[in-house]
C-alpha cells in the first residue's frame, strides 16, 4: 500500500482529534462479559465497555462537540405488544447486536418479541440557542425512541442512519433515554440481508437491535444537516450542495478545499467548486481532498464541518477494439474483486473495533484485489471511509426485498432511496447493485431506470447473477433490462455473460472453493463450499482458475467477484478463515497470481504491520489417524482430542469406530447445549441408544433454538424409526400391528414418536398402493402435524390420490392437501396437481385457469399443455 497522501492523513488526524471531546458516561462493567463463541478474532479481547468503538462515526461530516453513547445499556425483552417494561433484565453492550457474543447477552429476538434499551444521558450545555441531536448509525429494524418517557420519534429500516432533535425533551441534569426495537428478521416485510433466525448455508445468524454507534452532538440553531458532492473530472469541478436545517434567512455557505480553491453561495443550492488539474482518485493513487464547509449568518460563521472528497469518474464505453468495458477516469480498469459479507464471529454485523473494520479492507487489497462487492449489507460510515483511503472500488448491493408482498416492495424501495442518499458521497462506491440472483426480483426495468435517474454519476447493475440460458424463454435483453452490465454467477467458474449493446460484461460471483482449516472453523461438523480441495492443492487450483479468468478478460470481461475473502460461519469458501487468523494462500503468491489479470496487483502489498496472518498448514493430518486411534485406545480422552478424532474417523469413513468415538466425546462434554456441541450431537445420533438421543429428547426446545426444528425432529424421528419401526415395515409381506406399535412408542417418546409413527404408517400404505388405508392414514398425519409435512410430500400424496382414487370424498381430501402444498411454496408441479384434482372433481373452468398458471411458470413443459387441451375437451387427464 502506498503512503497515504497528505489530505487523507489530515482527515485521519481530524477524526482522531474529535474522539474524546466528551467523556463517556461512567458505567458499571462488573457484570458484563463476552459470551462464549466458537472462534473469535484477535480484536475481540480489545473490546472495553468503557471505550467501545470510540472513533468519530461520520468522517464526511466531522464536528467537534459530540458524545459517544456506546457502552453498557440496560435491556429487556418483552412480547411485541407489551407496554414499556418496569424491570430490565440486565446489561447489553451497545452497539453489538443482541444475538452477538460481544453484546454480553447472545439471545435470539423472536418475531413475537420486542427489545428494549435504556440508559441515562446528561443534558449538554446549550447556551446560545444551541440544539442537541441524537444520532443512531443503524438499528435493525423498527426503532422507537423515548426521552424521559416521552416518544420523540421512530425509524424503520435496518441499515440507515437517523437522527432526532431532542433539545426540547431534555431536562437539566440526567435524562432517561429508551429505545424499543421490533425486528422480525426473515419473517417480516423488512429487507434483512443474509440474516435468518435459524442459520443455514449462505444464510447467517441474525443481528437485531442497535448495531452501529449511538452518539449525541451539539449544533447551532441553524446548522449543516448534510452535504451532497459529485465530482466532474472532465469539467474540473466538484458539484456541491450544502443542506441546512434550522432557521432560515440571511445565510450563506462557504467551502474551501485543500487545493486552496473555494466557493461561496446560498445553502440548499448546487455550487461549483473549482478543481482544476485534479489529482484523480483511483486504486493506484487514492488521492483525497480535504473539504472545510462553513455556514455563515450575515458573514459570521455559525457552523463548520470537516469533510473530504475524491475526484473520479466511472462509466461504460468502448475500448480501442470496440468492446464495451468499465472505464475509470477515462481509462479501462479491470475490477478484480471479492464478495465481502461483513460478518464477524463475535460481533455478527458489528466489527469489534475500528481497526478490525479497517483490517478487512486492507487484507483484501493486500491480496491483490482492487474491488469489493459489499454483499446485501450496508456498512458503517467508517468502513467506506477506510475504503476511500485505501483506493478500493466498491460495488454496493441493495439489501434484498423480503418477499413479494406489496408492503415488502414498498419498504424495499423506501430503503433503497435512503441507501443511495446515505452513501452518495463516497468516491469508492462506483456501482449500485439492485437485485441479486433473482431473489424477490420484480419491476426490474423500472427500478433500474429509477436508480440511474437518482444517481447518474454511477453505474447500475440491475441484476447480478442471472444464470444465462440461451434456450430460456426470456430474452437476454430482458434479463438485464436497462442495466449498464450483463452479469452472471458461475460456481466454481469462471464463466462469461453474453454481450449486449451498451453493456459491459462482468462475472458477479464465482469461485466458492472450500478449504477446511482445522481449529479455525465456526462449526467443524457443517462446513461447506461449492467445491472442495485440500489445503495443499488450493494455490494450484486458484492459479488455474485465474488463468482461465485472464482468457475471459481478453475476450471482453470487465470485472469478476470471487467468493470470498473470509469464511462466514459454516461457509468455508474464504481465502482467509472467519477469525481472520489464517490465510489459505500466502499474500505474496496471491498478488503474483492476480498480476496475470491486474498488472498493478503486486504493488498493493500492505505496509509492514498492517496485515498479519498465519499461512495455512498444507499437511494432511488424516494420515496420522492410526496413531491417534492408538492413543485413544491407550487412554487419551480429553474432549477436544475426542472431537477431532471422531471427525477424522468420519472423513475417513471408519464406520466401525465412529459410534464408540462419538459416544466418548458426547459423554465427556460439560455443556452439550451449545451450537457447536449440539450440531455434533445431531450429526452422530443415529439410534435411540446413542447418548446424544436422550440429550436432544430431554432438551428439545433448547435444541430447536440452536439447530432448528427440522434438524431436531429429523434426528429424533430417524433414530426412533431405525430402532422401533423399521423392522416391522421391511419386506413386501410386512403387516404391522399399528395399535401395538402406538402403545409402545408414544408413551416412550411423546409427540415426536407419534409423528414418525403416523408418517411411517402413511408411507407404508403408499408404498403398498393400499389407497383405502392410505388416505385416512395420511389425513391423520396431515391434520395433526401439517406444518412438519413438506410441500413435496403433500403434493406427492395428493397426486397419488388423483391417479388412483375415484371416491369424491377422498378426492376432496387430496384437494385440501394440494392447497396446503401451495401454501408452503408454489411450484408448477403443485399447481398442476391442484388443477388435475379440480378437473377430476368436475370443476372444469377453475381447473383450466389453474393449469394455465402452471404453463405460465414453465412455458416449455409439453405435458402441461397436453393436460390443458384434454381439460378443454372435457377428457380424462388420468389413466
């Protein structure tokens, strides 16, 4: 990394100098401690409740009178509609999400609950008609703020900053600040990114509540509320709008840049600040100008902010060969990037320290990349500040629309508008990304055009991840309608999107190579990747992929986003581990590999001390299995040894010894009710005699919180079936006495035993084609355990009745199952089943309408079309 220019260094000094203008309110830290976490970064131990994320939170609008309100607050969790709590449960460390280890709480907030925060604040000195602003960096998702019991305002949106003027609500001395938060995570209309209540592949632990800095600042009665800056390198000026709040009248604004140029004019109008012969901002020379902005009343300065800007231009245009390319500052620049999720083991959405936040950006640059796609998340302002200083090109995703409900779409569009306004001034952001992989995609053309009109200074990627199919009915021009780019995802790839006039071609995601790194895994039982190689083979694999990428670049590819820089929870696709401790290919080797595509990659090496990591061990430790097993036989029984040995046996498929080893580990652990241990227990529980079975059965609710209802039910039911039912249903002549099995199983295992018994009974009759007994058995299962029966099974059961039963009562029963199937998730097959059942029941008109819907979803399915023709003719659609 080149030495920072003087302007950037001045900005850093400016921000640092304002960090402790007001001391933080003293708090009792005796009861706070970080909760247990599987792995953690080196910065977690630096978190101090008395000094949490102390850096000035808004580097593009720096003032010198502010107070950081991060630290210990009181918290309570109530039902969603409950009144403000009289009693609070304990302390929470703000701004770490409730679910994070660093919050000190580490609890999941359910969609039926509300989270409450409380702390004391002291009224600042407001002599001279000053005002007090209360700022929130971000609160996920719906926040209501109270001062001394009086509601002062609310905000909806999990990623946007918001502020309130609280002056009139404050009394002298101490005041009570409360915040209530409702966050349904993935169960509401809220854009929530990759957060889910139950983590799974490509989706991660939720982050509820306050997750960015809270602070208070004192401003004059009339003050600068925001600025909007747009560089124009061709005309040699900076378009500047100074937005003011407060009194109106004889006010003026004055802005002075570090090049000595200034502009003076009216607030809330566009001004032009001359920047002749500009030093341009780019990854190779991220030059930043200081900007000092003043608000004057009758010539007297009443408010001042410190800011900065970069002069750069991004566009799509043809190179000398007539190929549409990405151009930066009128020069073709390849975007060699990574997909950065922005998650932390101990802080989830929130980095433990500002140094940690900066490390991620510098680590990526040190690997030889010049681009980050910030994936379905907005970061705190300081992340973009570090990106600006480092010279990283940023593709900024919008946060995915929650679902197809009108309210969700309205919220998505409202938040998108706020996102663009909030991030508009950062020179590092060069591309807006609207939709990802078709997730909740709608009105793509309209929204893409809206985005381009809202910000003509940047490129808009209307749809990243359209997996191009030449035979698909939708034309390529529709897939990327009005977008500046054509963009596909290809795992492991790399691949190439089609050329379209006026659009550059990019590879929005590729790679996804899993390299498991022992002792640096979030969950050593569930790690995954799109493809997997051993550590020793990763460098050669990656080099060969980049060589292929180079051939695509020569053919017209302008950018590529590798998945990913860091592992995230069970997703082990990272070039570094989730704890940021191990790099899987040495940085110097990565830079040399990347030089094949990006000539200047080798010059991106970080300055000494900026980047630290251990290089991955490439040895195959499984070769030691025999000697380690011998140590076990000789009495070595410490828990971590047993766990590692069991997993090694599993990798090597030593099925003979796995039951003994896994039982030894499960019996050795002091607290089985953790995510790490419960996933292990679930993985190695196959029988009711396994020690994990009783642990799960006796702690079902806690186990469901940790690993999800589906995994708990599946594990228990599989074990019960294997031991108690399987022998009775094996073979063509099997004819179980279901009453006797019921008397034996239900008293032992309760509801979970009853459910697997009913499921086994229905499937037994289904397999034997005993439709007379099948329908009442399936009905009994569905009526009692409907929400545990998958959409696919419901559809299969309904189809079987359609094909094999003529009794109207039973057909109507199957029609109900088909409805349930579509409630769980509409598919062309489920619609086809529903239409056929309607037809067989004589509802011809309605059947035709539904069959047409199935064809609309899959226009190429000839069997659906044949069925529709038979329906129209009144012919049978069954044999």
